[in-house]
C-alpha cells in the first residue's frame, strides 16, 4: 500500500530543489509521516546538500536521492528460527498494538514459510480478561500447542512451563505472549524484568529474542514505548503492525535511529498470512511511492 507521503511528495517535488520552500515543505511532510522533528530536519538538510552538490533536479532523481538517504536510517534484523535448537520469542508491547495477533501470524510464518515445525504458544498475558482464551482460539485454528494457566497466574511461571515442556518434547519454537498494560511504568518495568530473568535463566543455549510490537497508527508515541521497553529488558528487534491501517508509518525511522533497534517483521492485515520479513527497500519505496 502506498503511503500518504507519496502523493504530497509528488506535489511538492514540482516546486524543485532550487526553491527553499521545497525543503521546508519536505520537512513538514516527513514530520507528518511520523519521522519526528529531528530526523525530518536532518533528512531535509542532507537532501538540500546533495541536491546542490550533485545538481539534482526533476522528480525522479530527487525522489531517488531521498530514498537513499532514508535507507541509511533503516536497520533490519533476521530473526528467523534456527531449526537446530529451541527459539524463544518474548513478545512485548503496550495495550492493543497487536501482540497476540502477531504471535499467531509468526507461528504460521515459522511453520509454513520457514519450514520449522514444533511451535508452542505460552499464554503469558494472565492479566487481561479473556487474553488466555484469545490465544487459545489461535492455537486451535493453527493446530499448535498452547501452555496456559488461569487468569491471574504468574506469567513467568507460565512461560517457564512452556520452555520446560518444549525442551522435553523437542519442540523448536516458543512464542510467549505478555500483558500490555502500562498504567504504571515502574510496575510494568519490574514485571517485565522479572519475566525476562526467568526466561533468560532457563533459555540456556536457546536462541532467545525480545520482540517489541509497534503499532504503525500510534505515531510518535511509538518512540516513547520503544524507549521504555528497551530500557526495561533490551529489545532485540521490533515488528511494525497495522501498516495497512495508516497513511503514515514513518515511526520506524526514529526508532532505528535513536535506539538502534532493528525491525524484523511488518504486518499489514488481519489474516494469518499478513506478515513478512521487514525489507528496508520495500518499506522506503512504499513510503515514498516509488
Ligand atoms: N488491520 C490490522 N489490524 C491488526 C493488525 N495486527 C493486529 N490487528 C488488530 O488489532 C487489534 C488488537 O490486536 P491484539 O493482537 O489483540 O493486540 P494485543 O497487543 O495483544 O492487545 P492486548 O492483549 O489487549 O494488549 C485486533 O483487532 C487485531 O485484529 C494488522 O497488522 N492490521
Ligand atoms: Mg494480547
């Protein structure tokens, strides 16, 4: 899906780089697309410098120069499971960003697209009413095992059980759900650190990844969320969700730049197959309407 930035960009590209108004408009557009003020200014300045130096003019060369500048900010990571050992994914994020849905999508992706079977879901959101049932519905639809306890159970204990039983059965992938509440930051951080200690302690020679879910529709708030989770447990990579539901989506860039968190997946729909590995070129081309 092409983003709103692409249409407006086409309009201002007509102004041309010899006119200072072009760079001001560009900066505004980048802010509107969720890149944040600091990055927007930096990008516009870099493009101004390059346009003058290389005497760039015309829509295509400018757009391509802009693409190359943005590409330098985007960091990606390959979090595909290693078929020769256990792979543990702790899925983090605030309320409603798409954690549980992403777990279901990844379960299918790992089995079908990566060909690694033996997936277990751990119902680590023991806080929200019906969260366990929601994950259970996905597990049944996908035909994968789930480890669950009652609402209110200790999430660390649920995830520990999942790891233990997966190891005993030789299963390869544990996808652990977590609660997204953020009513109290100190509380959330302490709880996550406790879960993380338990998982890290049990993970042994497993591949253990902390995966942060960022909702593309939440805008600049995504950067603050990333800061909080990164500070709490250290995020290995992020997933951008609901990319289909926004004309923006530029939040990836400030997160990569200021926190050096790479993006591993992008989700753009409500079907299980609506997830793919994060491709920097595809993302930037789409953002710019190339
Ligand atoms: N359009 C669209 N909707 C999505 C996507 N990912 C998730 N959703 C929807 O977003 C809503 C919330 O998704 P959940 O997976 O329940 O989010 P969560 O982070 O687990 O929420 P909590 O458990 O309440 O913290 C659901 O209605 C999902 O269908 C996506 O990529 N695109
Ligand atoms: Mg959930």
